[in-house]
C-alpha cells in the first residue's frame, strides 16, 4: 500500500515484522515445535533510490542504478524528478497477449514513426532522433510549429507553456531514455514518467505506466498534460497492433533475420544485450524440450572461460 506504519503485517497469518525485516510477532507462537525468530525475518534485497524512483534487485550483481545512468544525468537533472508527484490518472497497468521482448523491439526504434504514428510524426517527426549516450538508448524529438491536422497535436502545440526550471532547448523537447532490459523513462516539458514490461509467460506481458509532474496549476499546463496523455494513448493503441502482428510474424519460417536498417540501432543493441546475458538466444532454433536452461548455462560457462583465458 506504500505505507506500512510502524510494522509490516502479513495478511495471511498475521505475522508481524519490524521495518528492518526482523520478525516481531507470531500469533499462537506456542503451537510451533521450534521457531527461531532470528532466522525467520524477511529476506534482504538490494534497494536503491535514484531521482525519487525506487529500484530493487532480487539477485545478481553489477553496477548501481546511479552508476549505470550517470552518463545521462546532465540531460535528466533539469527536470527535478525527485520533486515530482503523481499526476492525473498516474497509474495504469494492463495485460497484453505478446512476448515482452517483441514489445521492446517495436518500442526501440523510430523508423516506423512516419508510417505507423501520424500523430507523433506531426508532433515532432521531422526532428526525431535515435542515438545513445555511452550505451544508453536516448531518443529525442522537438515539438515543432508546423500546422497539425490531428486535434490533440494541434492543441498541444498551441497551448504548451514555458517552464522556468527547464533550459531553452528543453522547452519543447520530448525525451526517452531506455534502461535495459524492460524500462523506459519519458521526459516531456510538462511531466515525466516511465513505462515498463513485466513478462508473465512467453505469450503474456504486463505493461505498467506511471506519470509524475512538478506542482503547476496553470490551465495551460493541465491542458498540456491531458493532451500529451491523449497522444500517448493513441500511439499506444497503434503500437499494440504492431507488436501483436510482429509477435505472430516471428513465428513464421520465412521471417527475415538480422534485416535491420541503420535507423534501428536500438533494436540491434537490444538483441546483442539479450544474447550476452542469455547466449542461447543466438541459436536459430531452440534447444530440445527441457534442455534450454542447461544449454544456456553451459554457454554462459564457456563464455566466462573464454573471457578468463583472454
């Protein structure tokens, strides 16, 4: 619920824990043959707060979020993310019938924007750029002053106010920052937020979306937040169709492999990152049923051994 008060209480049997995870109280404790409270606390996990966002890591190691995202701090810092509060209908979640990786294949490139997203094309398509900053996918588009045919885009362009906390070059900038493997931050002049995919199984994914903003009660700001949400919802519906079609297409025996343009550099990078962590993904065909995990483990050990010999 986001607020545990003075203790964490399990809703099943009522076990109570201190906020540091120590087991505090067990109802009917006398009915246990032997219970060592010191051994029954909540398990610790890595936790880090970056710009007000809470990240947890269940296992493994690697750089901290702050270290990983340090290269884009210059771009992010003007937005004062840690001071933002949830805005509007700030939390949305929905289950979709496709693989999470296919979702990011579509989301990782703007090559399809002119053909598939007429609203975004009218909004910033002439200046859309996919790039990266020290390996971090970084995408920008500048809201232009050309006349727009779509109502939400036209109103957004005309109503978007200026913001004192942003430099001149950010006043009409839409920015997206990818965090491998499944998270994207978006930063607009009037608000910011994130969307992420959570795989449920090979054909099902949960998409989560949240928005935040600094306090600003100007009518133009509230209108801009509403209109950018409308544009994003239209774009999201268009992308859902694209992802569903791609999810079905990749199962075809004639689906083209490694046929990417220079405008799809983020897709290629996403695939390479996946193969480094899950080397079995480099196979053209999957291992025999029941052997995928073992094969992947063997390939990872081989990769570590090769790296050590070098």
